C-alpha cells in the first residue's frame, strides 16, 4: 500500500512516537537524554551551591567579602560610594605595641575594631577561664579589651584586671577564642588584643610616622561588591590592597582553588558521561529504525517526508526527555542538599539560571550533535540491505562526521568550566583512549582465535563471539573504558587532593611559632624544650632583607594591586614602568645553614663547606626560575643599613608542604655572621601544656608567639566541609557512570537475541549459553578496566601537573580496582540484562527476532 501524499508527515511522526512509547522501544534513548540533562543539571546546580557555600565560608576568614587595606584613613569618597552600593562597612586599625600590667610588659598585636566587626564569620569570647560555652560578640565596649589566652599567663593578669596600651588603662573583659580574620603572617608582634576603635586615639598610639594599618571591611550582594570593586581598583596605588579571601591567605587559597577546580572537574566528567550515553543511545536508535525507514520507502514515501517524520520524532522525544531530566536533576539537587545539611550551610545559597541553561544546552547539543550522523545514515537505508540482514550503522570507519560530536563536547566542557587546559586535557585523554582501544580491540579479537581453540566450550564460544563482533565490541569497549576511566579519574583526583590538603598539617606539625628570640634567650629556651620534651625544629637566625639587584641590575617590585598578593613576583615591566630586573614584591626572611636542611635538595651547584669563608647564597628553585637566576649570578641584598653582595652557588628544591621552617634564600655563616639578628623556632605544644608554656614564656616578654593551632583549626574545618561536598559529587558521578554502562549493555541486546535464537535452535544447552555470555562480558569488562587504568593514569598526570599544580604520582591500587570493578560490574550487568533472554524458549526467541 502506497503512502498517500495527503497523509501529513507530522501525523506519521506522532503515531510513530505513540506506538514506540507504548512498546517501550524508546526507553534507552529516553533514559540517555534524561541522564544527560539530569546529570548536568544536578551536578552543575549542586556544585554551584557548594561553591557559594565554600566562598561564603572562606569570607569568614577575612571577616568580610572584601577588604581594603591602607596606610592612612580612607577618603570620604570611598565611604560614600560604598553607601551608594548598599554595602555594610566595618573598620579596623592594626598596629604593634607594648602592653603593660604593673612591672610586666608584652609586645602584642593591637586590633582596634568598630562595633560592626565582623561582617562575616564569628568573633567569640568567654568571660572566665573555666567557661565552656563561648559568647558571640562584635566590637568591645569603650574602656574594655578582649585578649588571647596567652596574654593572661604571660602578663600574670586575670579577667577584670587593668592593662595599659599606650597611655590608656583598659579593663580585660574577656578571652578571645575565635578570631575570623586571624593573621596568617609569619612575622607578627604577638598575641592579639582587641579594643574599641573609639579608644584608639585615646591611647596616643596614632602619631606621625606610626606604623598603622587601616582596614575597611565590606560585605553585601555580589553584584554590588563587583560594581564597587570595578569603581575602586583603578584608583589604588602600590601601597594599597584590595583583596578577597583567596588573595589574602595562601594556604586557604590553595584549598579553595583545588576545591573549585575539582568540583568543576566532577561536573565536566558528568557532561562527558552524559554525552557518551546519548552517543550510545543515538546509534542504537538508528539501528532500530532501519527496518521502519525501509518499509516507508517501499511504500513510496519520499526522503523529504521521512526526514520530517524523524526530525519531529526526535525533537519531541528530546523535549520530553529534557523536561523529565530537569525534574529528576532538581530532585537530585534537593537530595544532595539534605545529605550535606549537617556539614555545610546552604541556607544562604541560591540556584541561579546557569545550571538550568547549561542542562538544556547540554540536552539540545547532545541530541543534535550525536543524532546528525545516525539520522543521516538512517535516511540512506536501502530496503535490500535490511532484507539481507545488514546494518549500515555498524561500520566504524573514521570520517569527518566524528568531528561534530567532538567539537560539541569540547564546546560543552569549555562553556561549563571556562578552563581551556582542563577541557583540553579531558578531551585529549578521551580521544587517546578511543583511538588506542579501537586498534587494541581488533588485535584482541584476532588473538582470541588461538586462545579460544584451547579453552573450554563456554569460553571458546565467548572468545569466538568477541572475534565475530570485533567492530561492535570495539565500540562497546570504548564506551565501557571511558565510563570506568572517568570514575577512576574522579576517585583518584579526589583522594590526591584531600591527601595534599592533609599533608599541609601532618602529625607533629608545629602549632606555635616563636619570633624575635635574642641570642641570649636561645640557650634557656633550648634547655626548656629539651627538659619538657616539647617537639621543636631548633632555632634559626632570621634576617629581614630585600633583593635589591641581580648582577648589579636593580630589581623592580610591582605588586598586583587587585589581588594584593604580597608573595607574588613583580609583573612584567611595561614602557611606563621603571626599568630593571624582575624582583620580589616583598621583604624576605633570610637565614644561614651549615648543612642542607631536611626536605631541601640541592639540584644545581654544590653546598658549601661549614668552614668556607667566602659569602655564598642558595636559591629556591621556583624563585630561581621565575627571576631567571642562574649559578654564578651575583645577588645584592639590603638588610637595614647593610648591603650584601653574594654569588649563587646552589639551587634547591624545597618541599613547602612539610611545614618545616623553610627559606627562599639561604646563606652560609660567613655571609651573615657579622650582622646582628634574632632567631625563630617552631614548637609543637600539646593542648594540656599551653598554659604552662605561656607562663614560662612570660619571662621573655619581647618574644613574639604565633598560635598556629587556631589557624589549623580554621583550615581543617573548611577542608572537612569541602571533603563532604566532594564525596557527594563523587556519588552522583558514579551513578551517572553506572547508567552509561547499563545503556551500553542494553544497546547490544537485539544482536544477542538473534544469536541466542540460532544457538538454541542448534541445540545449545542453557548452561553453555549462560557461561559464554558471562565470560564475554567479563572479558570485555576486564579489558576495559585495564585500558581505563592506563587512560586514567595519563589524564591524572595531565591534571596534576597542568591544572592542579601537584606533584605527579602513580596509582597501582586504582589499576586493580579498575580491572576488578570492570570485570565484575560489566559481567553482572551483562548477565542481568541477558537473563530474561537466556530463560526464553527457542520458539519465543525466534518469534521475537522475526
């Protein structure tokens, strides 16, 4: 019966869609697009909220969203503009001064704060030493101060006593337990003392030439902050800093950078998995509809008519699938929020339109990019080919059409991540795996011929099937491998990142740093730590100096005014800048060693002899590379009124994660022994010995102590929050990968139905068929796991070295897991998918394949 021209193409398309929905023919393609959209929407949405929560948590560490640091009060214009942008403002003045209590004195870090402080995070105190619960406060009232616990023991005072700061007597009103913007500087005056900013002028510490830092803290809506930032930053000079949490503190910055990149990586892997699922389902869609197209053509339908039918069919299916995927993705976001509510505060986060737009774009791009080739090949279907039992879509030759989905995938990755390196690394890794596997699959199928002749009947049949379906199995192998590779990749990277964070604070990490130790104080302190068994890293002389010239060429230090990063090297000079060599943007801590210190390795040159009288310097390798310093170069340093010229005789690689006292520039003793200095030491003080140690150190009021334990606690809390988020994202990615594997197994069911029908007709036993199917899937899974492990190792290397700036590492345990999990999971899923077919009778199987 010929198709009438009056019959509308859209009615054909609707009838075809209804019929296939009723028969369940569209289950795989429907689930694939649903999976794509739901995976991207849930990962993108949940990741966005996690990032917002992490950023919010990080702002607590600077007590604001942004901070402006000046060496003089801010202009009224700046404050007026902040009011226009509806920003909340708090003020803080920091300086170093002696505090007095009777005959006792202590060098302390003075913090004068306004009543609005802090804008983010919590300032907490307790009003008695034995109080368990702390009190949430803002700035102290006038006439009162809050002090860190060590102040009491070192100055031999109690809460309620009076101390003098400058000329002003102030009453100790409480002990500070939590400071949101606790200093991360290595050289600070001592314990912190907080007073009301209105009392600062009464102390008479504000004098011409006084070393004061004025900080203005800002908080508000993100758009308002960015608008104010855009207005402010062009007006700043090199002595002024405008920074956020990441720019302010290097250790926290590393945690935040790694966390954000990992969460982006996880979401990108979700996109790749979704794309693989749609690719598998699209190919199967084309195969299933070849017979229908052949019938249409036989009945006289034109190519134009058939094209419209399937474009509408595919379009309606995509719209329905995208809608369901969005609903499912939103449900997953709600489940994720519920799962982490006890670990991460998400109440102040919002779900923006970006995850919604990204998910829809993913669904549409995947549906179009991965459907173009299957649909175009479908239109070319010949009735004769179908009658002969051939499939036009099983050919696997490389051609230009393969570039379309690859370009689409790269666009999706880059659109989501805005990270060219990460996008290219993932795509390159996937391409490498696919190309290697296609060739490896053919070799494997050929090798199975000789192996199968020596195997049992079931294994022989399984290997024979592998060889006979070499093309199809190669495609399946690629799909299995990519899914397993991505799951291994996300697991290994998660482990590597968390381990790197934990390595920042290994067991025995010093929690107290002592500065300004005079030569006369070294021996009594050394005797004390030895007597009390306090772990320490010894006593090192420290000199403050600047790198003034390299080979007599003056260095130029230009600090990045937007980030305010003191550790950042000078930017490349422009025509308008002062000419000179690139230099360091800050004062350096210098020291001398006779021997190479632990976690330091000389990689160029030689270390000096202890009795060598020629002044020499050793430079840390990264700094040497950035400043283009080579062996034999002469460096000029200024140390107060002294000028020192020394040759570079060695370059060292330093493990900065060791938490040992490390230095960029290390001299021999002959270079610095004539210059007076103080020493620094790092101690690991147990919690139950803190008061005892503080009382002992009260005998040395000029020594500055930094309690790094509070900073470690702050960072560990954030690392714990990020780790929980990563765990949940990992679960979502594993779920996505599992569904891809299921989709790929389902894609081969029709071919297996025909095989089982023939074998059953020839009298094959059920046990033989079951074992052969099991062996075939196990073999595919094991090979996929092996190749996935190789691909994972390559991808991890690229990510560790190019994206996360980590030291590369090998992961043999992941290989074992990859091979074992691949064989087990693919074998089980294959058997479960085929179990119903294996239980059908020969007659039923023949009828189903007719």
